[in-house]
C-alpha cells in the first residue's frame, strides 16, 4: 500500500505535480505543468477480480503475478475525492498498475496517455550491478538539450515515489522532462524517463502517472 500523502502540501509539491510556474526561491519543484494539481491521497485496495479480468490491453504475454489484477486508488482533485481503478500490467521484468485513459506498451516499457501519446514515461529495470553514479553525467547532457536542469535527488516530501536515487528535471517553455532512478520496495532499481509537454492534457497525465510509477515492482 502506498504511503498516505497529506493534503497540507508544501508549495513546491504543487508545482511539481501540475505547474510550470515559478516556485519559492530555493524550494524544489519536481515534475508536471498545469494550473490546479491533483494531490494524491492514500491507496485503497480492493480484492482481486474473478479470473479472466486483468491486464490485456496493450501488453503482450507475460508471467503471472501474485499481485491483485485490480486496485483502486483515491486521488484528491479540484472536484474533490475521486476513486480511480487501475489494472495490473506486465512489463519486461516488472509489473505496475495502469489507470483508465492510459495505455502501456509492454514491449517498449512505455506508459502513455491514450488521448496524446506525447505524454509518456519510459520504464526500464536496471541491472543489479549498475553503478548509478555513472548515469548522472549522460543524463545531465541529455536533459540540457531540452532546458535548464535541476537536481531533486533524495527524499521527495509528500510525493508518491518517496525517495529517488536520481531525480534530474529539465524545464522549458515546451514542458518538463524528468530523468528518475528509483528503487522499489524490494530494492530493484528502475529508470523512468518522463516527457510531460506543456498542453491541455497535462492535468490528465501528471497526477495518475506518478502513482502508477510508485507501483512498479520487480517480477521474476
């Protein structure tokens, strides 16, 4: 179960989730770019559905998981609390929960917004012997081509991911790009390359996508 994210959120988190506007000086602002953020509240789980339901939208064949095929999550939006259902999908060595209006390409490890696939995140499980420090210089170079790079690595207060080994973000008038290396509850490292353009679909993308990423878990 995801940790509970209290609604008394610092200004930087609102900017992180849904705004490209400037934040308070010296305060971090990880990810997203819309006006009114949908802060995340705690996950509410439901029993697994009857056999035959599940995760066969865009994903291909994959090993069975012991995780429930359906979970529900409660998000606080500008319209109040909304309970959203997510289906379990299998990727290459991992699984995650995917919300309605999102698609997941298991072969590419790509989670995207159905209405506009330009809003997407690439998910990759890293090898156990990967030296994470070696990833940073290349990540900075790649992001610098998009915009100004900020480093929010470490603890992410009141954020679904909780902590990121690496969290580099580039922002410009075009939107936001994130380079995140995060470890699951079982210790495996994953790389998330998130592309969040500035546009009207950003509110639909920004909130749910981080909750989905926080459910990534290794599958043997």
